[in-house]
C-alpha cells in the first residue's frame, strides 16, 4: 500500500502562496500605472522572488 506524502510542507505552501499574492498585486499595480504587460510581469516575478526569503523567516 503506497504511503501518501505531501509534495510541500504547509509552511512552504503558505510562503509560496503569500509570495504569489504579493507578485500578483505588484504586477497589477504596475500594469494599472504603466499599461505595459512586460513591465508588469517582470515586476511581479521580481517581487515574488524577493519576498520568498523574507516570508520564510517571518512565517514560522
């Protein structure tokens, strides 16, 4: 009988979800300001990537 193991821990899932929300919000704000999709996507990715280490330390 195969055991069910989680792909991610709950902590990692919460960190990645919060980072995704931050990236989406930042991307939407840049898009609303500049009307530029590439700038919005780049900003969202950079914001999400930059927030993961900080969230990992804060959410514990």
